[in-house]
C-alpha cells in the first residue's frame, strides 16, 4: 500500500510540475504585443539575500538592449543582443543591509514598447543569538580561523541537532581543516570533531555534588538505565549467509552493578529477543531505543542468543554511568587491569579510588584497556598518566600545545585566556605532569611508579587516550600497544558554554589546538600502529573481559603472567549465524576528544 501511495504522490507532483510549466508559459505570453516573446522571467523575481547570478531566456523581434535601475548591486551582464533567441544574464550581490530591496530590469527591442520586470531581493535573515556567539569564538580561536573568516557564513541556520546546525554545516564546507574534518573509512563519509550540543536550560537544576578533587566538574544526576555501555548491532544470517531480517544487539561493555550486570549479562552476550519478539530491520530502532534510553522502572524480558536460553527480566533503574568498567588485579598475578571507557573528569574520584586499590594490592604491571575510549578531559588524562609514571613524571612536560597563528603571536593574551604556560624557547604552550597536587588531591599517594605500561587499543581509541600513550612515550616510559591502529586524533578543543540562551544551554567545543609530547612529537593523524596486532574476535567471537579475552591475553603473555596457549574459552560455537553491522557504538553520552576547560585562575606551575 505504501508503494502505491508513493506512486500517487510522485504522479501528483509531476502533474503539478506540468501545470506550473503550462502556467508559466501563459504568464510570459503577456509580452506578446511587445518586441519580446516567450520570456522566462516572472513579473517579480525573488532572490535570496546571499545573492546569485541568474539567466533568463526570450525571443527578441529586433536587436535588443537591457538595463538595471540599480546597477551597483543588480548588474546586467548581457546589456544587448541581436534579433532572435536571446539570453539575459544578471548578477545580484549579497544583501548586507537590514531590509529587502528592489531593482527594475528594462528590456527594449527595436522600436517596440519596453518590457520590464522586478528583482526583489530578500533581507538577510536575523542572526540567531547562539550562532553569533559561536561565530565570534570560531573567528578568534578555531585552529583554521583564517579560512573560516573568509567564508560566506549564514548565521541564520537553525539548530536542529548536533549534526545539523550552523557549526556542522559551516565547518564541513571548509578545506584546510583536515585534522577536524576527517574521512571515516568505516562509514565512507566525512565526520567532524568540533561540536555544538544543545540541552534544555539547566536553570533550577544542579549537578550531583561530590567530595575530593575540586576542579568543579561534577557528576550529572543519575539517569535511568539498564547498564549498556558500548554495543554493536548484529544481523542474523541463515546457513547460506543470507540475512534473515532479524537484528540483535551485542554487549561490548556492561556498567558495573547495573540491572544487566546483576542479571548475569556480560560482554559478548547478544540480546536476541525483547519481550519475546525478535527486532527486525523495520523495528530495531524503536526496540533498541527502549534499551538504550529507558524510562525509570521500565521492565523488559531479554533472551540471549544461546542454546536453551531462557528469558531474563530486568528493570531500568537510575545509576551513575561510570566509565570505569573494570578495575581489578588479574587472579593469580600481580597485574592490574583497568577497562576505562572515557576520560570523564566528573568521575576522577572514582578513578583515583580504583588506582589506589591496585596500588595497595602491590601490582607490578598494569594493562590499561582504552579500546573504546574516545577521549575526554585533558586534566583527567594527565592525572592518570601521572599516577602511572609516578616520580618519573616529576617536573616533566605532559604536552605542548599549538594554537592558531594569531593566538601564538599574541601568546600573552592566549595564556591569560586559557590559563596556559608558554615556553618561549620552544614557542609552544605547555602543561606539566601534575605529579604532586591535583586540584586538592596529592597524587603521590596514588603513584604506581610503573616501569612499563601495556595499552589495549582499537580504531575507537582517540584523542585524550592517544595523549596518554604519546605523552608517556615522550618521557621514555615504555608503552606497548596491543590491538588495532588507533584513531589518530592529535587535536583538541577548548570548551565554551552558554546558559539559558533562548531557553537552552549550549556546549561548544571547537578544535582550537594541536598536542605534542615532551619530544615535540604529535600523534600520526593516520593513527598509532600497535606493537602487536590482535583481533578482538580471534577466538570466533567477542570474549568477556578477562584472561581469555585475546587482547588482554596477549598482554599477560608478554608480561609473563600466562603462557601462549593458556586461553581456553571460545564463543564461536555459542554465537552462530550472526554478522556485525557497523562499528562499536556508545550507549552513554560521554565527553570525547581532547577537551580543555578554560581556567585562567589556575596556575599550572603550582601542580
């Protein structure tokens, strides 16, 4: 029935086009008694405020000429021509005034009566308040601000979503910002790191207060959740490999102490049915939205894709979506293991508590799992790096920073604006490892003083995650990478925020700097190649976090904590007939990138 309706709509549209063409011919025939016939212009031609060039066709019964009564902004490009088929070209400049304007074009053929038509150019649309604020920031601080300022920018573009607004459309039109606008081979399209995010005004609401570090970045209020962290979609296929039309969701991280965790769901599990029904290509968006953003108290019955699986009932409850998925000592070893899904400064106290637990347990090695960590706050990546290296980080450079040419030239003002120290010899801004004090917390109490580090990585490992790797390498601490090539994001953002702008709060994070380690080396924009390339599904399917998981197993093997053949579990037999669809996705809205918050009153030299 839908196809029939679509066909009817298409035919109706075609009919309207035919009718409009016929009507157009009827309109232009009014010039038949003059020296002009079959003119394609209307009595009034409406032109957008941005300006344009237009062509109009007609037939002249004698040699002809044309002129505009407003040639300073509405110029006739073809002022005359011979008898017969003719084309009139005009150029309309951009309207930079505050109101619409009109011009009259007159066309005369021989001794026939003159024909005229009107050009009505619209007034520029009223700039949106948020776009004006964003435009000011980009003009001053965007890493490629020179090209940006040369653009014809439409400040009236509405905010529809994070990927449909003034920032997205304007920056995607640029050419020089190749470290911001990057091609994503997985999706076959360009994506943008800079973002503008809108939320309802927070007036009257407050973040949940926490003790400990006092940088002012607090946890949001708990949100209803089943506990999905990272996930991927799968398509079920028959024995011949043909899709059945059924779609499943495989869990790639489960938030600790969440309803799913308590119900026994683990990384690698595939949710095959919801309330007894299998999501399909037509219904999965609606079905999985219920799982990813549930309402408080929503109860669902979930069935795993396993033989003889029974439905399991889970109820959504409000929780803190912690990025710390695992923090433990691998049984029978002195190896610590942290699965960390995002550098969220709001959870710094929890991260420090996890590090202290490993320190008190006497670990001699650490495996840091950043395979699905897209970055976040620079202060947290510095804090974690400092805890790992301990005394090796004292008085050493964590990162150097390069801003746009204007900011670098006026480095004193830039230093005041962003609270950055400037190295006049290196001609770069810089930040040292915190080592001792971190916003009221003594990091010496959390120093692991490790001699080496093992990091599990993937194409989702980006920005602040890569900064940890690069910065520790910059002070010659051996870092071994296991997995697949990282994302290659060596640029970061200063965050700007505005409250209650026409009823909304906005967070704007434009790419404003590039990061380098102490040896002035930046992360390769093509990504960091791992020392050991290992597939997450080497055993046939994903494994739960633990010694049998391929990436962690390789790290333990290199450390000498397990033998090369000690992995025993394989899930290939328990997950038949599925194929991954797309890439890993985040169910939790976490900060990503390499985010610096402007803190002019904070003195980095006191850290």
